[in-house]
C-alpha cells in the first residue's frame, strides 16, 4: 500500500491485522500522584501520563544524540571495538544506504540472524531508518526453525554471520523447493571481528565489502525522506500453544511509546548521560529477544554505553562487569542465581551496580537475597513483567521497592485489569484472574493471522496475556500461574506443542507429551512422555539425536519417560496436569 511522499507501510507479503478499537482504548488518566487509580470497572490506571510524538523510534533516538555525540555508544566486550554516538549514527546510515542499493525499500522485511555485537545494533538502526521492517531470528536456530521465520515474515534479505551461512542456505533451499522464496532473495554475510573475509559460497554477498565500497560507488537509490510512525518496525516471533511461533507486529509508535514509558521521570531507573556520568550496560541477553532489544534502544535514547557480549559466558561476563564498571544489569533469573551462588562472583564484580533488573520468569526472594549479599547496599533490584505483544514491559517495581514478590505497577499510559477465568468479568482487589492490558505499546496483532489476533485482543481492545494474577490495594500486581502452556527455559519461551509435533514426526513415535518441571538453574526443565509405535525399538539416545538436529539447544528435552499412553481429553487435547502427576509419581 503506497502513500504520499514515498511512505509505505508494508510489503506485499504482510497482512496487518485490523481490529476496530473503541474510543475508550485511548487512556484519559493523567493523575501524577504516584498512586495507581482504580475505576468502577476494576481497571488499574497508571498514575503517570506521557505524550507520545508522531515519530519513528530512530527519530526519537537520534534527536538527542548530539548531547553525548562523543561518548562511547557501544563497545564489543570481546574485541573492544567501539563506536561513539556520532560513529554509530554514521555507520548505521551507511548500512541503510547499502540495503537500499541492494534493492530493499520502505516496507520490505529484513531478517537478521546474528549474535550480539555493535554491528547488530547498527544494522537494526540503519534498516529502521530507511523504513524496513526488522525480523530478528535466534542465532541458535536450526535450518527448520529459520525456514519458518523467513517464510512467515516474507523477508526479502537476511543478514547473518559466516558461521551460520550454511544453515541459512539450507533454510533458503527448503523455501525455494516449497515455492515460498521471495524473488531476488539474498543472503548477506557480515564479519563482526574484522578478520579476513571467510571463504563463502559465490552467491553470498559480503555486507562488509558493501559498506567499504560505498564511498566509491554511485549514490544510493532514493532513501525515503520520512517514515510513518504507524509503519511496521519489528516482527517479533512469539511461540503460542499451537506450536509454531507467531509474528507479533510492532509499529514505530509501539516502540516509541515503550521507550518513553521506560523513561518516564517518576519510574525510570536510568540516569541521563552528562559530562560526569554515563550508565554502563553489559548486554549479554540476546538482542533478538524484545527484552534485550527494548533495553538496548532505551540505553541509546539515554546516552548510555552498551557493552555487547555474544552470549553468557562466565569469564567474559564477570570481566565485563568489573573492567567496564557496569552500573545497570539487565538479567533473567538464572543470572541472578549465578551471581548469588557462584563462588567466583565477588563484591568487586558488582561494586558499581546501581540497578539490577530481572524479567522473563519469576524469581524467589532467597535467590534475590543471596545476590544482594554481594551487591552494594544501595543497589536496587527491579522486577519487570511484560509481553512480546507489548514490545517489552507492562509493569516494573518502583525504584527503592523491597516487595520482591510483586511484578510492580503499571507503566505510564497503561491500563491493566484482572478478568474472571469463567465469566470474563473484571475482578477486584486480591481476586485472582487473567491479567489483561491496553496501552499505546500494544501490538497490532499477529502477522497474517487474524484468527489468533481476535483470540488475543477482545472487542474493547484488551489484550489477554494468559497469565493468572491479582493486584493489591496499592496497585501492585502479582503473578501466580499461567493459563498458556508455555514453558520458560532460561528465560526463553518453549511451546510444548512444537516439540510434540516434531517428536511425532519420527516414524518410531506414536504420541508425545511435553511438560516443564521446576529447575533451579533453568527456571523450568523439559520432560517428554513418549509412546512408541508398536514393535519400535527406538531408544532415548536415538530420540535425543533425532531432536538435536531440529531445534535450538535450549529446546532439548532433559528427561524422557516411556509410557503406554498419553492422557488426553475426548477432543484429543493433552492433559498436562496428569502428565505432571505422572512425573511426580515416578520421581
């Protein structure tokens, strides 16, 4: 759909869900007392209100960078390669021009499959500046998983690193055979460590070479002068109970709103950069995940320094904390457990921390206390709660809060309520039900999946999270259970239906049921119940080998249990509560 002035919303591959939302969706609450307000309909309104400008998130970030243009914006924690804010802006612009020269235009989808690096951040910014929609893919994914996300997003190009090129090529070959490959699809490879270019297949284009040759080539094709704030910025894939990940559609307005919500002056835990202070943030959480992506964008908006790490590795992580004097740490529960229980972690590593923010899964008070025992006495532990469909956070605990059982209060311009699981009516203080939200950060819905969108977003514009919780008289929210069948492993969502589908594809397996069980290291560990086909002699090791080539490592099953039958309802739905009872009976 073309617009005036060269604006374009989406490529021909994308169908944005459209749901008519009532006027009530626009939040009117503007109180600034610091106390959440409760309406007659049992709706919790944020005590804070922000104005959301009609700007793309890149416009929002770059309009401020001049204030700290010579400060370091991002540095690689492995190679120490670094970019000032000025250099980051210039490099991002070069990336955008290269992508335009490669035939991409506003509304097209660019897939990115990279580990954390300064270049990854530059590619995201450069692509967004020219109006591309970014679809980030987990670098741990197998060819089958990569195939699905390219197919679902309709990406026209993909950027990856040399070590992943062959997996991407397998996925592309599969797409071509299935006749899902967009015309002129290309794989672009980038080296992020400045080594001599790796020998790659002839058809692979080097992004490094494109950037280096940009100065001596003709001017790039026309770059859009303006991108609409309602255009699609990200397609973030989130697993669902049906198995295969769904593409969450997030506009520039969603992202801009989310950044400004995190920066609201009463609730922000960032400190703006000046001549005497700059927050330092180690980013080991994968940027393909919205938690890390959102915090990366917030850090850039705030003038903070980001230290990228390609993965969590004890030695480099602790070295980064100490040498770079980290002030804010974004983490998941396994990280907090590691900091508190691992003997190699000392007070020296944590001495500069002002804030530790944890999200993605519940965290116990004992684990927090052990971590606090090594941290400065004035450090703040912030617990956050959110959804991919909200870009990132919906709530987080206030600065100085010590109520570690809560997920905090609503962010600015956000409404939350708790619905009765049976009647759907909103519930009052301390009454449990499904948490629902509305706000400017809320996704438009799921890519090319109107059915799933209508199931998640009701006629009044409320998104149904699938999480069971309640709120207290002070407006603090608490999570007690999940309606959804999602399993959280190391902070990552795992859909049991996806694993069951793959297991059943084995010629030796008749039925499979997957559950999550509590695990002190991972949060939850995966257990599979297997019903073998008659006369099959398949072993546990053979199943492990079969699954290993099809899913990312964090999706691998921890324990297998062979059974004569899988308990199901009359309609065939797996009874996971019975599987959990079966597990308890044998352990």
